[in-house]
C-alpha cells in the first residue's frame, strides 16, 4: 500500500497543555548572569571564585583511582552506596538521631528531589500548603502535576490552615533563610507547624539548601530534628521529607543532593527517579564523596560565610542609601537574598523590571514566587554572586531604574 499525497500531513501533535502555563524565567536569569555589561542581582548563584576547583581536581583523580570504571558506569538508582552511607551519617550528626541508608535517596541536586516529590505525591488538583512567597523552582517542578496551593503565612492558629492541611498532600517550607525572603523561621513556629502537620496526617517537606549559610549565628534545629526527637528508636518513619544539597556549601555543578524520608516513601521516590534519569552521575557522586572525606568542606564553608556576610552588608548599606525611600526589608540572617518590599502597594516590580534592564541591572520580581502571580510589590536581590563594589553599582543602577519607572507611571510614593 502506498501513501497518496493527501495522506501525508505535516501537522504534528501540539505541545502538552501545561507548557503554556510555564515560563523560562530561571533560564533568562541564568543567561543574564553571563552578560558582563549587566549587573545581575537576579540569579541564586554562589560566588564562583569560591568554588574549590583545585580540591575538586584532586578529588576527581582520587575518585577514578578508587572506583575505576565504576565511576563511569550507570549506578544504583538510590545512589553510590558509599556516598549514601556518608550522607546518612551526616544527617545523623546534624539532625539528632540515627538515619539509616534506607532513609536516604541521592538526587541530581535538591531540584530533582522537588521534581520526584511532585511525581510521587501530586495528582492534578491536589492541594499543597506552601510557605509564601514560594521558591520558584518548586512551583516550576510541580507545575506539570497541576496542583492547587494554599499559602502558608505562619498564622498557625488559623483554623482554616488546619483544615487545609488535612486536605493537603503535603506542606512545603524552607525554614532556613528562605528563597526568596532570606527569613529564618523561629523555632516555635517550626514546632507549631510540625505538630499541626502530624495532627493533620500530612507530609511536611523541609527544603534546606541554605543550612550552611548561617551568617549571623546558628540557624537552630531543623523540623526534621524536632520530629526525630519524638521518634528516637527504630528506623526513621516520620512525616518529614527533608531535602539537602551540596550546591551551596561546595558547588552547584556537582549536582549532588539528597532526600531524607521514611523508607517506603524513599522506595517510591527511587521508582520515580528510575523513570527520570536511571541514576545520578556516578562520577559526580564519587568526586563528592572524596571531597567530603577530605574534610575540606568546613574550611570552605567558613570562608564562604565570611565572604557572604561582607556582601550582604554591602548590599544592605547600598540599598539603605539609594533605595530606602521606596523599599523596606529585614536584614537576612543567612542565605543569599535580600527581599525588598515596596512601601507603596501600587509599586509594580514586573513593570520596574524592563526599566532595570535598560539600566543594565537585573533582579527577580516577586510575582514569580506567587502561585497566582499576584504579588507584584517586592523584589529579590541576590548578594552572593557579586563583589561589594559591583553590588553598589547594581543598586545605583536600580535607583535610576526606579526613578525612570516612577516618572513613567502613575504610582504615588
Ligand atoms: C529553596 C531551594 N530549593 C532547592 C534548590 C535547588 O538546589 P540544587 O542546586 O541542589 O538543585 C534551590 C536552589 O537555589 C533553592 O533555593
């Protein structure tokens, strides 16, 4: 049988519907970061000059000597067993009880952890109670699953919140130096959230990439640790699903992250991971293991904290001098971001953004951290990527952008 001309079609099936509700904001910010004439206060990038290039070179050589072809092989979906055991030991040290390897799944960055959680827990229309404003990457990761959101604003006595939690598939929060606000959730609020999640019988996802970046004293105990304290014996089987990563304390290019959770959930997440990427890079995991075993991370973290503290202070001082008329903020006690809120609720940072690009400075408008896109009066400024003089230059440019925006708009300040 031969096809006639009429049977041949150049029409191809349309793209999936969810992609229309997505955006390439993160790609844009990453590409702006690579343009030297723009001061990017946008991306969530570490200081590249701190990346331990020499130590990673040596760790790579040691990894190949130790693991040979295994380091270049497909690996177990749960991760390189020796690294899995090292992360179990690290979690046990940091979070106050013993975690078994069965509690750990190694992932390609914490971002994959978010993706896998979406695949395993969310069906279309399911409810997520999420700390607000919400990490853009989490909203991105879950968009394909089409969830509904209830904003968690820490008013823990609100009866509606408990009702929402009873219906929710999980609660999502970033208690340490949240992205985007840099806020540290107080211990009593962490405890309150945990007890309500336990009462509601839902999962509690604690995303903790900024734990190492404690600029002003200790972060305090994690929600995982608070829950672990009530479950001292046996294998951990609580409701907390904890995400960790080496992206902020070593280097994001390693793409080494992990999930801690009860073993049954870990098995399901591993099944989802198998369907996603078979396994994370064995080479990267082997290098990360060598690096961690060398003990170099503590010294690097201390240097990183000193550098970021200076940069945070430089950004805050410049912002106070040049943006204080229009914006207010709390000095972030850790992490990577300053969250500047406009004093006028009419101020629209989406509109400001194009004026900023004309002045060759970039920031992240608040709307992308709102599942509804309705929060338009704030912006996220990163202080870790640029040296203090460049941060000051960025803020001066931003001041000019604000002046141009106000001159062109009807906003009253
Ligand atoms: C709150 C939060 N979760 C997860 C991630 C993803 O981290 P990773 O580089 O480990 O994928 C980030 C990255 O900035 C983040 O801010």
